C-alpha cells in the first residue's frame, strides 16, 4: 500500500471512484455527497497539496484530504483550540476495497503525516447520518467534542447536522513544534 499526494493525472480515476462511492452512499441512504460535491473540490485540493491517495496494485483504494484549517471548526469545543491541528475531510474508500480495513489505513496514514509535521491533533467533522464513518472514527480513537454545526440547504429542502471529533497524537500537545 502506497500513500501519496494526488496529482492532476489522478483526477479522472479519482472521479470515477468517487462516483461509485456516492452511488453506494445513496444505496445506504447516506445522501451527503452528490454530483457536485466533493468533485468540485478536487482540483483545488491537488493544487494545495492536501489530497492524498492510498494506492494498491496501481488502483486508488482510498482518499482523504488534510488541511490546516476548517471553515466550521469554530462550532466545536476542541480540547486545546489554539494547538496546531490538521483537519481531515473528504475521506472515501473505493467500493472495491470495502470491508478490507481501508478506513483504518487511511486514518493510520493521516496520523503518520501529522506526526511527521509535529502536529498534535487530528480533527474532523462528520454528518450525523454517516454512522459507518462515526463508528470508524471512534474505533480509531477519535473522541467526540461538544458542539454541532447545522447546515440548511433550502434548494434541496434538507439540512445536515455535523459533529466534531478529535484525536490527540502527542503526549504533550501544548509543547509541540509548529511545522505546518
């Protein structure tokens, strides 16, 4: 298994993979991604060098984004809100690799990247109906924090409730060197 940054050359394969992920999500009544999101973000993620791929046998097995900030992070009560953190988002497992521990491998790789940068916290938000993701994050040691973010989407006649989760990677998170 190789973990690497995505390039523009990966976009076509990534979009095909994510289209199948979205279809599987809809089959499981987890209607949080669509024909626009997360597709519209990929080019920016690649440009920002924040989109990672897990490659197995020359095939994208999983993907995740790690960023220095998150626009909704202020809605959550992080343990140490001023400590350096990386935010995980757009985590996806190729449907051909489901039930093979790929979600755990994504989190393990994210941990290693954060530790290599001396970042003491990984943080993320997850929509309340995405029970498989919530279970994965809890199994991987993430702790739910207080606070919620509610997004209302009138044109789709729906709303989303997101919870914040945090994982401390350091024995002494307040004294970590900032190398973001």
